[in-house]
């Protein structure tokens, strides 16, 4: 840029000078300005030559080829240069730790220790400080040039260069930490070091000053040089501030250009001045050369390094260096104007912590869990591995690290792994209580082998309450929803068929007792098990509606309803629902003499039973919370026990116990007041997938609901008629007088598909009411007509009318019960 200004002012198109500057850029084709902002001197030179029409051959000066050649040479030697720099930094840090010690310095190992004078200590310490700043500057330039040139040439660094690239960052932060650790010792002698260097400068200048003759015999030029020498000496005698150093350099430029100094003296003065500048602004210089704020734009390198460290545990101690390097970005974020700085920093902190957990913590948790299972579950066969070839995973080395600190947050790998194992073992153990010995053994192995702190969960080996334990239901939920019938009003499940003389029931009290036995954690585990069950059921649900026969029939009914909407008064015809039932039966029967629509109705009922089970668990949780809080006099004015204990200045153990009590009361209060919104969660988790474009075939579900209700009413009436049979026949066929799972299942699926309005537009239940009212009127008219005569045939006709009226009323009564259950179930899923 100075060259361009020179050409513009003096119009000097000297090609020789241009070539000399071009040769210089071969050694520095890229220069970093600020953070990730760089400039390319060859391009600036070429642009200047083109703008002012230099007499050069463009083909001889190609900035792209120059940068590519420099990058090729840098790539070949990059790993070796970083390795050499790392070794130099290690040796420098050892010398810093040994040389910069508090107390009177002494000579190295000798027969008779002797004290070392300041004249020997000060130059060595000044040299060490300057050497550290110089190495940090070299590491920073090496990293930035390597990344900038790869970006310029649109190349990706090779895998072999990646560890060396990150090693530069480690060297930078290690040097910065060494300066920080020895800052107190440096502060004790830094003023003496600067004074010592200034004294050496004065010694050189005094020798040159004595060589001048008397003022009267000198010409004006020599007088100017002498004056400059005097100014320089005066600047070195006082406090070495920035203004004095600038004045000295101006004086130095005067007497250095007049051949007053020998070449060796000039070099010595420049050598001393560089060290004086470094020592005078040491904090600023160390901060400037060691900062890694440019990593914000290249933080993907650090994230990839996290994965690399997980594969090489011997590098785990460098993790904190990497996080410290990323933390250098925070001062730049504090200057944010487009968003509040605290918000920007919080987003960045969450991003970095998420990457650490994703690339190090999550695989570490899974691998330790797997190793524990291989060690304790002998029937599992581990993957064949050769320790000599693959190495041994040194988990204790990674877990023994101190917590990682970043932007005010702490990441304790050992504690997080312990929490993960506690949660996993607890959830798995609640499903199979008989495996408590295995999980206890796994806890002991985790404590002994990996030194992971594990909690005692105190799970019982069995339950001691009447009825089926909720854990057994959770383990066999597919069997439960097919063998039990749900009653919506009483919130109770009744077994349909039993091998014993009694039928099992599951109510709110049973669930509350199980929660009291196993803890509230069983509720979330139950919801997770139900969620997995629903996934499998919805696959079957989709397959039914995807069938070509079903799909064609549904499209036909939809088309008929839209075309004849006015003629049928917007009410889905009862006859078409009956015909749909008959057509499906013609497709064939499955095992048990059931049609495909019967199977589909059973599927919907099982889905509804699963949702009813979730409702029962929720109600049981509320009952448990209310029972636990019944001794609280006022839930709106709860006493803060920790505050009372603190006022009384009781022991720390008592304060901790009061704090835990407050937490337990708050948890129970929130559960009692807010409940557990599991229905909305199970709607949200499936709704988007159900309404997606790839599931368009599900949008015809509302049309099949009328036929399903007819099928259900016939089924429930048949089951109730069986109750009048003998006990032996009942024991074989099963007992059923309620089955509200169907209504809940239909309401749930309509909510998932967002088709409640479409189904309401069919006015199906109004059509059912009109149909059966007309049947009742026809049966009554038939009875009145037959009552006019007295023949045997007319009496049979009258009895037939009575039977038809009773059947129509019975069917209509079941439809009314279904309508009430369906209307109640829809409330569960209303927002």
C-alpha cells in the first residue's frame, strides 16, 4: 500500500523496484490484518502495475501461482515446522519454570551452591520473555497463513495436517498460560530488566559520543548527529514510556543514517530496542500474539478436534487449551450491536457445549455403558478386537480430568457420565426388577474401574400391593391393551378373560401405590414404553388405509358425499356405512372368523386402551401427589424451611436437609397443581408425521369411522348378550360389558390427523338417530297393524314388531353411549 502511494505521488514506474518487491512477496504472500481479515501483497502489486501500466509481462507475475507454490512448500514442511515449534515451546516452558522462581536465585547443581548476580539473571530472563513472545507470534502466523492460503486456493487441509494445525493452538495457549503462571515473578524484576537493557544502550551511545570533537570544530550536520545522540541518551535515562521510546527511535533514525554507528553497534541497538519494547508492553504483546479470536470463523476445526481427541485419549489434556482458545472470541462478542452481547455469548456458549457433549460426552457415555454390560452380562459377545492392534481405551484418563471451563460454564465429564449411567440403570431396572443384581454389579464396576460416582437407587426387588404391578403392565403393554377393557367414567381396566376364577382390575389406586413404591420416575418410563408401542400400532394402521381395496372404497364414499351433499342434507347415509361393512367382509376372514374391519376396530381399541392407560397413570400421579401433600396445611402459603433454619443458624447438615425438603415439597406441589400433560405430548410427537405429504392416504380415515362405529356397536352388543350364558361358556368367551378404548382411540387418531371437523361435517350421529327413530316408528306401526287382527299369523307379526323395536332401541342406546364416550374423549385432546 505504501508502494502504491509512492507510485501515485512520484509516478515512478521502475520495473526493477517492482521485481524486488515481487521477490519479497514470495516469502509473505498473505498478511493478516485483524481476526480472519487478510490481505494478499502479490495481488496489490499486480493491481498497482495494471493501474499505472507498468512495462511488465503479465505471464511472468501470476499471484495465484505464487500463492500455490508457497502453499505447496508450506504443506510439505508444515507438520515438521509445527513439531519443531512445539519442541522449542516445551523447552522454553521448562526453562521458564526453572528460571523464573521466587526467592533468591542460585546456581544449578554444584558442589557448593553460590548466589547468581543480577547481571546474569536479568539478560537471561529478558531473553526468555522475548523468546516466548516470538514463538507465540510464529505459531499464530503459521496457523493463519496455512488456513488463509487454503481458503484462497479453495483447498481442504489433509488429514495428516489437521493434528499439527490444532497443535499450533495448543502451543499458543500453553505459552499464554506459562506467562500467566509466572506473572508474579516477572513483575518483581521486569523494571530491573528494562533498566538493564537501557543501560546497555547508554553504554553503546556513550562510546560513540566520546568520538566526537568539540562543538566549535564541528559542522552543522555533525552537530545534528550529536544532538540526536544526546536526545537518545536522555530518553534512555528516564522511565521507559512509549513516548520516550518513540523519541529515541526518531533520534536513532538521525544518527544511524549518518554512518555514525558501526554496523555491529546498530544491530546491537536494534536488538536491545526490540527487547525493551517487548518488556515495556509485555501484557499487551502477550495478549496480542496469543489471542485466538480468529477461531470464531474456523471453529469447525476445533469441533473436529474434539472428535479427534476422543479417538486419542493421550490428547485429552489439550481440551482445556482448545476451550480457552474459543473463549478468546468473547471480548469481540461484547462489542455486539445487532443483538445484546449477553445473548450472543449465551448462544455461542451453548453451541460449544453442545459440540463437546455430542463429540466427546455422548460417545463416552455409550461406550462405557457398553463396556460395563460386556463385563457383567456374560451372555453378550463383544466385538472381536486386538488390543495390540487397536490399543486399549484409557477411560480413567479422560474421566480423571478436572471439569472443563468455558464462558462461565463447567463440564464435568465424570459427573455427567455418572448421571447418565444412573438414569439408564434405573430406567432399565424398573422394567425388569429381577435384574437388580446385574445392575448393582455394573454400578460397582463403574465405581472401582472408572472411579465414577454412582448413586444408590434403592429399587425394591418386588412390589407389595394388591393387583397387577404397573411394571408388569409396562413390560407387556401389548398384551395388556388386548386383554383388558377400559371404562372411561370409572378410570378402571377390567380383565376380559382369565385362567383363574377372578378377574384382575387396574385402577387409579393401584397406579398411585406403584408410584409410591417405585417413585415418580416410573411415570416417564411408562409414557416412553407406550410411545414405542404406539409406533408399532400406527404402522399397522397405515398399512390398512394404504390397501388398494380400502382406499378405493373410501375415495368412492367421499366422492358420493361431496356430489350429493344437498340431497342427503349433509348427513352420511346409514346405508353406505352398512354396505361398507358388508363389502369388507366379502374380502375374506382372518383367524377367529374376523373381517379386516374387525381387526382394524381392534387396532383402534388397543390404541385407545394405551391412551386410557396413560390417563390412569396421570390420575395415579395426581392421587399420589395429593396424598403426599395432605399434611400440608396450606398449599398457597408454604413455609420455606431452609430460610427458617438459616435464621436459626443451625448446622450445615440441617440446612442441607431443609433444602432437600423444600425441593421435595416444590416438586410435589408443581405435580399436584400442574399435573402431567402426557396427552398433549403424545399428540405433538405424532401429529406432524401424520399430517405430512407422504401420509396422504391417512386423510380418508374420517370416512371409515361410521363403518367402524357400526362394527363396534355390533361387537359390544354381542359381548353383552354373552353375559347371560352359563359360567363355563363365559369363562371361555370372556367377559365384556364396557370398551371405551374404542372411543378414545377414534378421538385420538382424529386429533392426530386434524380431522375432527371433517368427521363432524358428516353429522353421523344425527343420521344414526334418525335411522333408528324411523326403525322404531316402523316397528310400532307394524305392531299396531298386527294388533287389529287375532289370527296366529298376526300375533307372530306383532311379536316380531316388538323384537324389532327392542333391537332398534338397544342399538340406538349403544350408539348413544358411544357418542357420550366419544364426546368425552375429544375433550382430552382439546387445546
